[in-house]
């Protein structure tokens, strides 16, 4: 939540629905600077050559049924807003 040129609060999407928190100070710990960027802070993506840090969290999911999950995600779109890269 941006107001008067500064972050005045943060909206968290939870399993119980959105929660608004309006603290005196907001520390952006998103890892990507999402809160700071939304507040209008200047930022750059990548180094001089345009390279960014490679993904460092890798995992393997065994027995994943892609079509079953895709059908679930399509029928429950309200649970997936803000999820990047979801193919539905």
C-alpha cells in the first residue's frame, strides 16, 4: 500500500484471505525487492552484461501428475494469483 510517497502497509495473501498490516517501518525481505519496487525505489535488473543470479533452489517432485494439478489450479484460480510461471 503506497501513500504519501512511502510504503504505508503491506497486504499479505494468506490461506484465510488477505491481511493488511500497517507497521511504522516496512523491511523488504522478499528477496526480489518487490515491496521496494512497488514503493517506487530505483532498481536495476542484472549486471552490466544483463546477467542475473541463477536460481539456487532446486528440487525434484516425483509422481507429479501435471494434468491433475492443472485441472485443480484452473478450478481454484483464486488460490493462484501472484504465482509466477503457472501454466494455467
